[in-house]
C-alpha cells in the first residue's frame, strides 16, 4: 500500500500541513480524534480539501442544523458540557457549482481486499482451515468489509486507526435505543418489527449469523488485547458502520461495485437539498482517487452536506440513525388482503385474481406519500381484491386477450375505472377508508398530530441523553400521520365523486380501445371454467382464452395463427400428455417462483431485506419464471403444428368469421391465406383445406363459386 502508516497526531498537526501552504489548525477544528483523522488523511495519505472555502469546525447540534439529527462523526466528549458538540464541514466563503471539494486517494479507502497484514492473515486462515474458507466464501461483500473493519478495530496498530478512532463510539441506529426511547416508536411499522425480540441487539441491523461465526473463527489469531475487543457488540458496531457509511465503488471496468469506506468524505451529513456527485479517477492501485464535487452552489456560512438519495425517515432511521423534519420522501405502505379462504377453497380463482393484478401492473402493497396519498393503482387493486369470482373470470378473460403491451395495460386500467360497476368500486373505497382509519387511530394512541407538532418546538424538555432520539421518533411518526390524514381526505373525496356519478380519482387517459374490425376467436368452448387445471396452466403461461385478428392487433397473420394453434394444443391435450411433457413439474416450479416473488415484494416494502438486494432477487425470480415458460412452450409448439390442431384452429377461425358476418371480406381472405400458409409449412394442407375452404377438392383449388367470391372480395 502506498503512503506511510505513521499517523500524524496531536502537536504534529500544524507541521504536517506545511507542505500544502496553510496551517491545518486554521482550517481543521473539531474534536481531537477528528483532527487526527483529517491530518492523517491530508498529509500522511495525500488527501486534499481542494476548496479553500471549506473548513472543519466544532458546532453544537443547534448551530449545525435544525433539519438533521445525524452525527456522522461524533466529537470526543472531553467534558460534560461538550457532549452536544459535533464536527462539521462549513463554508467560510461561497462554493461554486461544479467546484471540487475533496480528493481522497485509494490508500485511504478501506475495503475487504485492501492491502495490509489482515488481508494476508485472512488468506492464510482460509488456506489452513476449511471451515473458515467455506464460511468466508459465503459472506456478502458488505459482511466481508464488516469483518475487515472488525480486524482493524481489534488491532491497536492498524493503518486505519485514526479513522476508526473518529467513528461514533455508539451504534447510532435502532439497535442502541433503550426501552424508553423505543416506546416513542410504538405502533409504527418500525415498532412492529421490534416486537418479540429479547434484546435491542436483535432489532433490524443485526449482523448475519455467518458474519458472527467467521468473526469468532478468526478471533484466536488476534493478540490478547484484540481478542478482548472482539465481542458480539463489536461485530454489530462494525456491521452498522459499514451499512450506514460504505460507498459502492467499481474497481474493475466490468466488475460490480464493491462496498468501500471513504474516510473524510463520510464526515458529511445528509440533506435532501444538497446536489453533489463523485467519481473515481486515475489508473490502477494507489493512483486512483475519489473526487467529490458540488453540483449546486453553497453560500458562505452554510454547512456542507452530501445526499444519500431519495430516502424516507424510516430508511434513514433504520440504516443511518437520524431523521429529517418534513421529509418529502416519507411513505406509508398499505397492504391489501387478497384471497382469504379463496386461496384454499378455490386456488384457480385465487390465481386468476393474482394474475389480473399482475396484468394490470397493480400490486398488493402500495406506498402512500404526501405527493400522492391515494394512487390510482391502489383503487384498481382494491377493487380486484373484492370482486366476486364471476367478475374476476370475466375481466381476466378480457385481460388475457388484450394485455399485450404497456399501452394496452393502460387502456385496461382505463376500462376498469370506467366500466366496473360503481358498487364494487364503492365497496373497495369503504374497505380502504376503514383500513386507513384504523392505521391512523393506532398511530395516534401515543400522541395526536397536534401534540407531535407542538413537541417539535419544545424538545429541550426531554432528558438530555434521549432528546434527539425522541425528536427523531416524532419526525418519523408525524410524517406517517400526515400521509394517512391526506389519504383519508382523498379517499372521502373520491367516494363522493363515485356516489354522485363523477367517476374516478383523475381524468381518464386516452388509450387504445380496439377497432370494430377486430375478430375475436374464443377458446372458452374448448376450455371451460370447470377445467381448472388447464385454466391454471394457461394463466401461468400467459396464454389467453380470447385471440384477436385485425389491423388494430399485434397478434395477426401467420404468427397469430401459430399462437392460436399453440393455445388450442394445450386446450385439447390430455392430462397424461401434459404431464409427460412436464406440466406438473412446471406448475410446481412456477407457483414456487410466484410465491417467492410475492414474499420478496412484501419484504422489500417492509425493508426486511436491503432494497437493492430484494429488487435483484425479484428480477432473478422473473428471469427464472420466463425461462421455465419458454422451455415448456418450446415442447408445446411441436404439438401445435399437428394436422388435427391446425384443422381445429381453422374451424374456429371460420366459425368466428361466420358469426361476425365476415365470410367474404378482406379479413376473411387474408386469414384463409394465413391458415393455408401455416398448414403448408406443416406439410398438412390436404388435411386442413376443407376447414379453410368449404367444398375444397383435394389436390385442386377452392370450388369455383367460392373462388369467384374470394377474388371479387380481394
């Protein structure tokens, strides 16, 4: 590793800055531990505070900010009176947009594979002990970094000692909250996630069991003092530091971003108003550096902030240990109950209901925000949840035939909003209003909205050690209550509109409604609702019961005929043949994937797993789902080109044409040509021709009367 491992401490600070043209003490205030960190980074590792208008200084929490309760680096409390002091970067002059503020070389970074004795030591342990190797290989990248931080934390001579000394001594997140503080979160989603745990250590944020096991497997390799510091509490602290502070940095052009701690830059607090960016510049190894710049100017006298992205107070409190007042990214997740006993009594209807939700791009979980307290998709989803089974079958059949792309999904949503009987929509609105009322009443049992707003201006009445925790709890729960209050009002307004014949939440969008010339070919006569196994299989494979042919539809021509034949093949195939080509195994696999996707979506909305990880796993489930469908459909396509199947398709098409009085028009002629083209491709035109051209003589052309009518139409 480049640079020196001799950290510059205490009285050497000013001397360390001489080479960069100013006295470090003029620009670096703060606690001794933070001073030592910045001195180590600036001189010992050649980091730079590039902007001359930025300084580090001590401020009280009142002076630092009234909007954030975060403390990225805690000042050392040298006396009782200094316990409220934190170290922050402030601007002694205007900082312009686009101005670079920090340059931090890679020698300062801490990642799992950073050069140093502990990288070598872990590698040796992996080679000597199979258990260590197996457990380590199973760790996530964040857990590997947590382990590396733990080893450096337990090493009194660590290269990163100045950085570790400046980190908060207490876990800033929920795992360190006492019972008195946790009561302030009562009946919130966070409170519900803490119930049933024996100690605060078990609250969300606890390290994985594998990380704890690996930590204690490597513990014997530490010195005596290090072994004493290697406790479960230390593991949890290191894990939380990584979860709340690490950047994702790419170290290889085609590689994945790896969690990396970047000292000095993580002194910065978060603000929604800040606009910043960073990039990695330079070549390999020690030549790389982290460049942090402002994308929005900061005026003289203001604190310098970073921006973690659009995060609500729930995520900030869980993952970072602070909240923001009036956070515009707050949300409240409402879960819709679906199925109930139907899931066991009639699984086919339950699957159709779920599939209808999916086709309409609606979910069982919806995030309500101040900007959109009652999303239209929530109303559509709630209506589907309460629809009687006959209505579900009716709507699903229409959706299966029409939902072929985003535009048609939007058209279907419009159709549902305007065509569903008002009584079902009003029932859904009553259900939602009741659910919102219960949630709001539950949250207000601890305090009302008015009481919380009053406490915001009198938080100094709290006990000194807990007042910031109490204030964070107020920020969080007040945001939820305000969202629910807005949702309640919006639902009442919408219900009034439906009762008075007004209709919907927002004006209906323009969308594609189909064309009068479209021909419907309905497979309902082949696959009845009683044949639940085949209906279930068709739902799982996204195969429609109704097919459309005409200028306004995508599925037409020879491709449309083949698609129709595919569905007929499945419809007519015996259960034993379906089982032979793997229908049972396919359904089991598909249902498992659908359940996994549903569980992952629920966890994602409740933040029981990190959001990016949950989204990635959902995408993987969907890829597996599509791969399973493609495999089964590939086997089915061979059967779809059988003469018997193509003849059945021809009969259905011609019957539909007669019912639509389209026996002699352009659509009839083009479909006859399409049927002939597909049959000839399958080498079975002789077996199919009579169904396409009634009166056809084998080996010749259509009957003269029929041919004359067809030519005249063309």
